[in-house]
C-alpha cells in the first residue's frame, strides 16, 4: 500500500493572487476583511486541487500571508517588544514585523530577512531576548483547520519545529540553551492543543537537521523532543528536507516519532542511513518527487528508488515543499510542446505522485500506460539537439589556468583606477536598479503583448535612462547607473539574451513576502548571440560626465536563480556563462565603460549545506567569476555585489574573487560583517550597504551619519564606498529619492570633516 503526501503547496496562487491582495491591503486599497476572505478563497482552491489529485496527506498551515517563520513568531507569541509597543492590531503588527513601520512619531525597522537554506526563499528572522515571553496564539491554525474540515479533509498540520526555530533565531541575549525550556513548554502546549483536532499528522519541520550538527545539537534536540513526544496523542511526522540527516538519524529513529520524512533527491545518503539503522516501525515519507526543480519525474528511476528502499507502506512525497516551484505548466501557452512535456510545476508534481502510486499498485507496472507515457517523454529529451553547442564546449575544454587571472595585481590596479576615475573620498553609488514603477511595468507588458513596437519600447527605456541619469546628477551621486529598466529581472534578462535558455511566461516563484521571481530554465549549452547590455549603458554614459557603472549578473547567480536541467554539469555551465559574460565585459570596456559591476548576489546562498561540499562549489564559483573579467585592462574597475552576506566562513574565497570593489549588505547585521573583513585583512575596496532597501522606511541624514561614521572607524577611508544594500527596483520613487538624498547629504557632511 502506498500513500501520497506533499510537504507544502505554493500559496502565491495560479496568477499570483496572493501577491496582489496583500499588496492591495498594504496600499489600503482593500480592507482587512477583504484580505482575509480572499486569502481564504485561495487556500480553499488549493485544498481542492490537492484533493482532486487524491493526495492522502494534505497539509494545512503551509499557507502564509507573508512568511511561515513570521507566522511561527505569531503562533508562539515571540513578537519582539518594539512591535507590540506600536499598539497595532494583530494583522498590522504582523505586517510591521514584515515591512517595518513608519507613521506619525513611530519608526520601527522590519525584522531581518535571511535565505531559507539553499533556496531563493527568504524567511524573517525571529529575535530572542530576555523580554520574550511565549504565548500561544492558535487563531491561524484553527481557522485553516476549519476550512479543511469544511471541505471534508482530515488535514496534516505543518509547523516549524522548535529546534529549527531556535537555531535560525537571532539570539540577542544569552545562549540558545537559555531558551530551550521556554520553547519546550510552548511546543508542549501547542501539541496538547493540536491533540484535540481531527488530523492525520502533525508535520513538524526540522530542516536544520540536514546541516552539520555537533553533539550539543543532538543533546538539545533530544532534550526538547523527548518531552514534546510525551504529550502527543496525534501522530507526529518529523519532516526533513534539503539533504540527509546523517548526524542524527540514529538518535531520531529511537525517538517516539510516528513517521520520518526524508529527502531522497538532495539526500542521497539517507538511503544508507535507512539501510544501516532501519526504520524502527516508523512510517517513512519518501521525498522522491523533486520539490525544487521543474523537470518531470523519471518514473523508472523513482521505482528503482522505491525498490531499493524495500519498505512496505511507504508514503510517496515531495522532496521539500512545492513552494519553490511555479504553479502549473498548463499556463505556458507559448512554450513549444516538445519542451513543455519535459517540465512539471507544482500541480504537475501532484499528478506525478498520484500516477506513481497508481503505477506502483499496478501489478505489471511496465505495462501501465502512464509509465510508458512518462518513459517516452524522458527519452524524447535525447533528441533535442538544438541545445548542443560544440564550439562552446570546446572553448571550455581549452581553458587554461591563466584565463582565470587578471594580469595585474590589485595593488597595482587600484592605483591606476584611482588616478583614472579621480573620485572623491567616500564615493557614493547605487547597486544598479532604480524603481520599476507601475509605469515601467505597464509599458513592458504592452511590449510583451505586441501592443507597442520594439522602437517605442526602446524609446521609453531611453527616456527612463535620461531621467535616472538626471536624477542621480541632481542628487550628486558619484558613480551612476543606467537603472536597469530594460530588465524584468537580473537573471531572466540574461536568460532571454543568451542561447541555451527557456523562458516561461508564468513560472513565478515566491522569493519573499509578495515578491516573486521567474527563474529562466537552463536547458543546454550557453552562449551569447550578440552584445545586449552595451547599447543602454553606453547611452547612459554619453549623457553624463560622471562615470556610469556597467551592470552584469554573474555566472553563479545566473545558475542559482535558474532552474538547471538535472543532467548538465554545473562546472561546464558556469564556465560557459562566464565566457559569454566575458564577451559582454570586453564589449562594455571597448565602448568606454570604466566601471563594471558583476553581481554575484546569490553566491553565498547556494553554499552547500554541508561543509564538506563547500570546496567544490566555491572553486567553481570563484573561477567562473574571475573568468568573466580576467581580460580587462588594469584601470577598468570591477565591482561585485552580494546580498545577505554572511561571509564569516568564506572570507578567503571572497578575497579570491579579486574584485576591486565589493558592495555588501551590512546595515542590518549590525556591521559585524566589517569586523570579519578586518580580522581577515580584506584589502580591496568595500561598499557596506548603509541602509536596507527591503523596507520603504526613509533613514534620516543623522541616521546615515551615524552609520557612515561608524564605518569610517572600521574601514580605511580610502577604501570605503557609500551605497544602499541592494538594488532599488522594488521600491517606490518617493522613498528612493529621499533616502538617496539623505545618504548623499550625510556623506558630504562627513567628507567635510575628513
Ligand atoms: C539582488 S542583487 C540586485 C543587483 C542588481 N544590480 C540590482 O540593482 O537590482
Ligand atoms: Zn542585492
């Protein structure tokens, strides 16, 4: 007997309905009741889809208006004091934590945001200090429970596990251990409450278990769970994902969990653990349908996996929440059928689970029509030769060690660059994009629908470039940007202009809150048709006497924010992209661009979860980055940008990137990043983001002065740049202009005293 389960379903909606209603609510265009009613409709629609596909274990509480971690903060009553002090109602407090709050005399920043393991999803970081007194709030769970029951579903309730919650919290006072008793108590109370419901499982999610754990972690984990499991009356599924749980499997299997959920896609080693330690009568939720990638399941392989497991009564599951996938391939009406049949989004993953179950229960599976259909599709992949490019393959093969190095060392380069660029002390700049306002999005949509010509569209883009150059000149920013108006997205744009990619129309995936991204699909060998950024950047440069920074997206970021065909070599793809970018870099240089930024925004986030795999990844990442710019002149200045930079462990690799200037996120992490750079003798120039662009909040001149002063104490003046912590595309014009103005005024005030 087989059953099916999914860990979670994308809540954003088939047409990003959730994004729209939350944004409308935040703009006060709809009321709180409308928001709640509309979001309930979305949930019900999704529950019905799961039901139609006969999923046996349907999850609730995987939904969120903004983020599950934020929901967990509310569930546990772990709301930091400063938000409670705003004295807002529950929902407004919720959004104050998500977005920050600035009104009348009140001014509170949003909670920090971090990448969710190795995905492009972000969670809001809980804060724990001595003021926290947990206080259970079951409202959300109970209302979602009722919705499911109304649809005659006996749900499985998803909750973030206590250990993952603790480990990912920002512990402001004391140690993690100081909070264990409190967290234990509140989870015990939670389980006692859930005991009263008619549910199939409590799905406790502990993805932290797939990271490297030490003895203390194991002791803490056992300490918390022994007592929690003592009070359970409903079955508990310990759900893990994103890797294997080698450090703790042996311990877990002895605990009183009813079921264990294992990722068999990213967690190869889980097989060995099962073989070695057995399953101790637990129900196994086998993650065999990839929740993170959009290629169809190979039923033959899945059946082999299931055979290998040799477990009766298996639950077929997704490898992780389907949150990381677009909604349905059905809406990809412009995609050629030969590609479309190879892709599977969230809804299709449900169908795969259902079909796999049917096939497995069919006596002679090789004669099941769904099995044969699937195998035919898998085989058709081999015939797609249009994605092969032998010339590029050769080029990669012939790369030599010297192709990865700039000729001159940094010390020599920076002298020449300083002389050439002649910038003031503490040069100000931005990270690249300017607000992609409604106006920009409307015109782009028109262009997409062929309602305006390419010429008209370009005219508009040029007018925006003129506007943004004027604006930056007025603000007296030192190194300007062209604003990236021609790009929907920093990765998709490169996908559209390189060979080897497929672009979807509706493949939106939630990145954080209401923000979605549409990752392109790397389907084969990558090459560049023609230069595509030069015309815009050159145009911008011709409008001003100041330097305009050329903007490119780096190879690892392109890979990490794309869906990559599973049978391709990441190293080859990285070098192929790097070579394509190298051509673009050299074309920019040829057309007079002296400062070129190659963003590696996603380099840190895809660092493998286990340390033993870091070296291989970083080696590819660094070499690919260097390859993009190894051939530029010494006086051409190469910048790179990274968001959410937690560099502590990879600082040497960051050095090895050998970029002349790096801009990073710093303001939100209490500038501790800078200490790390210093401790490790980081010798290149740095632009630590002086304000958080993820919030509409406008920092005052004084606030900027404080931050910049702080920075000048920590970083040599000669090496310090002043800039926001990321691109401005998600912001509005008003707050952007005011924030940048304050930033520049503050910088100038400080310059006077240097
Ligand atoms: C997520 S990093 C963003 C970098 C890009 N150049 C931008 O400004 O939007
Ligand atoms: Zn960024």
